[in-house]
C-alpha cells in the first residue's frame, strides 16, 4: 500500500513538471505558519472469546483502528517555491508540534490513557496543480525528524508521511493550504500508532 501511494505521488510530480514546461517559472521564498490539528491512528484490540470462531480460524485478538482525540497545536517554518502558470513545486522546512492524546471513559471517572507531546523538524515536498484561477490541489511527501518529546516512552526518531489537500491563492501571492497528513511510520515500534495531522497553513512570500 505504501509503495502504491508513493508511485502515485511520483506520477503527480511528473505531471507537475510536464505542465510547467509550457509556462514561465518564477522562484519564490517566504515564511509559513499555521494551526496543526493533531490526532493519531490507534489500535482498538478486543479479545475474541468465541471458541467456535477461533476453531474456525478467526483471530484470537480482533478489532479495528480508532482515532486519538483531536488536539490543536501549531507549525511554522520557511519555504522556497518554483511557481509555474499551471502548477508549482514547494519545499518547506517546518517545525511542527503534535500531541497524541486519548481519554478513556470509565464508569464514574475518565482515565488519561495516552498523552504524548512531540516536536518534529520536517522537510515537506509538495506539488500543486492549479484547477481554477485561485484554487489548486496538493500532494506531497514528508520525511520528519523527531527533535523533542515528553515522557519515558521510546519514540521513533523518524516519521515518514504523505500529504494531500487543496489551497487558495490570493492576488498578492499569499496562499492558504488545507491539508491532511498521514504518517506511514509507527510512533513506537509494534504499537500500530501512526501520526495524523490536519494543518491549516498560511504561506507568505517575501519576494
């Protein structure tokens, strides 16, 4: 599945390059900042107590993934951009703050089952394809390096992510991105926990 998604991204970037070959490309750079709404894909495992089901070959442990609670965090950084008439490439160097938080409701009280604060430096490579005068769609690949976290858990230092979304371009060159980002790497080995983020980002060109 990860291999297929990466191939789709490669084809998207090839399309962006091909379309830009027919237009004049402008180089831009600037600042980026935004709201980073973070959550995570968590396992939701349950014990299969049906003996007949187990004897028929069903798994002893069953369940499906759930999402952690949504937490509003932040991100900021710098970008460089090759801006074409039909499509564009953008490379962001970001610091993003995420939180993986999950409360479990017991009979009479709430248990804080998970609360992990993470800070990453990520290299966000995205391609934008213009579909209307001021609107575009985006796809991207993000390698992210963990530089800080709170707690005693052994968090993986590297997170590999895919991005998809859309954006709006103002007449002064400022853009507003609405994205969804899914981590392909486990936060902790064997945990099945993957980062999920929904950033809303403003990009302000300085040239």
